[in-house]
C-alpha cells in the first residue's frame, strides 16, 4: 500500500482545471468549424446571386429588379463580413484557450511528478526496511547454527 499523497486534492483540482480547459477549447473548435461552414455557404450564396444577376442582366432587367438583386448581394456581403470578423475573434480566443490548456497541463504535471517522487521514495524506504529485516533474520539464523 502506497503512502497517502498529501497533495492529492490539489492534483484532483488541477486535473479538473485541465479537463475544463479541454472542454472549453473543444467547444470553441466546434464553433469555429460551424462558422467556417456557414461562411462557405454564404460565399456560395453570394456567387449564386451574382451569377444570377449577370444572367438576368443579359435578358434585361428593370431598375427595381437590379436594386433587389443588389440588396440581396449587399446583404450576403454584410453577413460574410460579420462571419469573418467572428471567425477572426474566435481564432484569437482559441489561441488563448490553447495557452490556458497548456498551462493547466503543466501545473498538473508538476504535482504528478511530486507524487511520483513521493511514491518512489516510499518504495525505496520499504525496500530498505525489507533488506534490514532480511539481514536481521539472516544474522539470527547464522547465530542459531553456531
């Protein structure tokens, strides 16, 4: 049986912080993927509307129809700009969250190394006591033989 690690609650807490940081980063990465997909859909919609406008212009459009298409195109461009800004903000946030995760992992590893060191020292002490006991038994047995 290993000696109770006095800092186990600290280790548990640091593991919890690391897990929370991982979950936060995973959620942000998922959100980034969703934003990229939405951005791609909006860019495709913009290209579709632009192509439709050019096609319809060949057939002849009224000013009102041109305005309608232009409004739709401008709306798509505003959405794309907003999505790109959100994506840029999220990418900066992800960098910060990665840094926090790395720091949390390092903090946990420091305590784990202390625990490993304590366990190793405890095993060394047990081995030393066992050797002493075996030496004592061996000496007793030699004394009984003479």
